[in-house]
C-alpha cells in the first residue's frame, strides 16, 4: 500500500497526548503531500475524534499574517451563504470590507488540546525568516498544546528558507516521507469530472492508465492532473456514438507525451507538434531505421534528432508506433484551436473510420490502421500518381518518396528502395517549373541513408530551378512596370537585380515603343539605385546590361544640336547608365576603359 508507513506514523502521532513537537510530511514537488493529508483527514480524523485547521503559509512573512491565515481557515461560514469556505485572499478582503457579525462566525472545531490538529502547508514557501514561523509553531505546541502537522518540500526549505536548518530539529520529532499515490490521485481527480461519458471512460481504463503512468516513471501528481485535465478537454467535446465504447490507449499516450515534454521544457511544444503533424509513417521511419540510439556520423542534427532524444528521455520509444498522424492534435498542442471529433477519428477512439475525401498522401499518415483492401488501393493510386508525375509541388514529391521508400523497407511492396530513388531523382530533374510553383518544402529530419540523400539533393536542385524561375518572373514584372508604366511602376528595388539577365536589345526596342515616359521612368529607376549605399552588394550583375544599353543609345541617338526632346531623354538615360557602370565596376577596369584610345 502506497504511503502505509506515513499513515502509521501520522496516526501514532495524533494519538499521542499533548505533543511537544510537530510531525513533518515531506516529499518532492508534486508528490501529493497535500493530497495525502486531505485524504487522511477526511477518512482518519473522524475516527480519532479530531478536527483540523489547515492553511498555507506561502507568501506570508509576519506573525500577524500567520494568525490571520489560521483564523480564516477556521471560519466555516462568513456572513451569508454567498461567502462559504472563504479562501485566505478573499477572506482578507472580506474582513476589510464587510462588517462581520460575531454570530455569523462559526469555527470548524473548538480549538483545544487533544481535539484540534493544526496543519501548516507549503512550509518551504514561507516569505519571511523561519524563526518567525518557528515562534508561531512553538506557541501552538507549548502554549496551546495542539497537534501540529507540517507539510514541506524539504530540500527547497533547506535551500531557500532562512533559519530552517537551524530551528527545525527543535520542533520536528517525526518525519514521514510521502510518495505519489498514482492510483488514488487518478481516481479522485476523475471522479471530479462532471461530463459523464468522460468520467466513466477514464474510470474504465484506470488500471491500464495507472500501469502506464508507473511505466513512464511519472511521479509528479501535478503533471498527472494536467494530463487528465487535457484528456477531459478533448473528450468532453467529442460526439460520443451511442453504445460505443471508447478506446483511449493511443490518445492517453499522446496526451501524456505532450504534457510531460512541455513540463520538461516549454520549447518542446514545437517538437511535439511536429511528431503528430508528420504522422506515424515518419515516426516509424525515424525510429525504425536506427540500429543504435547514439548519434553517428550519418545522423542529421536538428528537429529529428531532438525529437528522438526527447522520446527516448521520456520513455516513449515504443509508444510512438501506436500514434497516428493528426493535424488536429498538432493544432491542439500549439493552442491554435482544435477539432475534438477529428482527434477522436485520428486516434481511433471509436474505431477506425475510412478517411474519405482526404488527400491520398494525408491518408497514408495512418496507413497502419487501414484494412488490407484499402491499403492496397491507396498503394496503387500512389504508384499511378508517380507514373503520371501528378504532383503540384516539391512537398508532394518528397512525401510520396518517403511513403514508397518506407513501404519498400518494410517489404509491403515489391519495388525496391533503389528503384524508387532513381524514379524520384528523374522526376525531380524533369519536373515542369512555373513561376507559381511553391519554392520550399519541409523535411522531417532523421537518420539519413543514400537513397533519401539522393532524392533530397535532386529536390534541392529543383528548388534552385524554381527560385530562379520565380526571380526571372519577378524581374520581368519589374521591367514591364518600368517600361510600360502598368500598375504602380516600381522605381525603388532593394536587394534585387531585375536587369541582371535582361537583353539590352529587347529592352531598347520596348523603350522605343514606350516613348519618353518609359525612358524617363527607366532613368529615374537607375538614378535612385545609384543612391543605394549597399548597391555594390547585389547589383554588380546588372553592369553588363547597363553597359550594353548605354552603347546602343550612344550608337543610335543623334548628338548634333539641336536635338529633340525624345533624344534628350535618351541621352539622360545613357548618362545615368554610364555613371551606374562606373560606380559598380572595379576601379582598375574603369581606369583601363578610360585610357583606351
């Protein structure tokens, strides 16, 4: 029985007459010390014919505050029924603001020796010098002859509470270690849930849940409460099919991983979200290929490695095979809103439901839950998709390769990983790129192998092609706006070189069609660029164009007075272009050009 020894010590202490010292209930933070005491006093104090006054000294610092806290804890009813079981903070406000009728104040017990037990909680969080609290406790023991129960995280008390080490042995004769009572705490917490279906379902799996938490070496009851509260939040808003039992194992595991990971370090939230966003396929790939859990030369550092270490550290290396891809749960983890029914479906709380209407690649994230016929149909669809090259972006290509590569390793399909590697490398090289093609994709980092590396490299080449295509399209749009004056003409462009690959002859012809307005816009554009302080960093690639266009203007525009206004506009543009070339060309080249005959 958990805490049997603590119960025996506490019972023996309370049976003694007029003790001269207190008993200390100690334990780690979250071990359930207050929970143990509350359970004990409800069940055992009536048998001992005693009543308690229990209060916390967290944040208190003076004798007056201690006395007031004990008084407020002894108040059963204050004024009307509106103010029942008043807490210390509210009670202080009421004492200041409400006229208290002595007839409305009733003590929980006659404060007298042998009948009243004073329990002082959160000893380590007392805000003053311990000798103040020491004097208060001594008065309870020696003057009032009361039993005193102290509750403390003693390691913290020794470290943070001034004077504790010097005075504690003078008032504490018995110490009882309180250990987490997972089963009792689980049952007590769940019984407090009002939603009947949630309450009943969690009580039904109590045995499994308690064993699960013990397996994970969960000892902090505050963390356990958080897990159960998270389960309640998800479950109480689900639509519960009539007469359908809930299967909560996978969901409980996922919620526990989330809470324990974030409790360990709040920055783990992003890693937890990644786990469920990518789904069981990526998780199995990540965990299954690793022969050793130690970092090796072929392991990719980053999110994947961090997730592996987190999963190992928390003891969820086997649970991961029972988790499924769930965008809904990933959104729940990141507090971006969530859909309880989608979470229920993703974790098969009410049995597996075919994901009709979901994209093929999304359905594969939970392929292990499919029946054989559905799985084979999905495989055939995916193989056809590859054959027809029916992909919209690099993300789809990468995910399709991950799926088929994984299925090959698992021998669920006959085509080898090497064949899929070659097909996807070729697909990436021949992928038709447009300016609308997304230029980025997300990779679930994990232990690498040559096949994945080859496909990843081909996709990086494809990514560069897409970026170049986008840059070309953006540059052409800038040139069009400048020359033709369509839309809002872009006269200032920073950190880009829209004329780097432009054909001078083509631009010259277009400027001729645009007339003086287009020429003036071009002149204004290059004049503004000359004023950019870091122009040298990004615009040197425009020098060949500027030089070529300047030569074309020099060769085709008359230089005999009087010249036309249109010709003057050309000469202004040529002068700015020559200045642009001069500013962006290395000094040695400029000097060499100036000395040519």
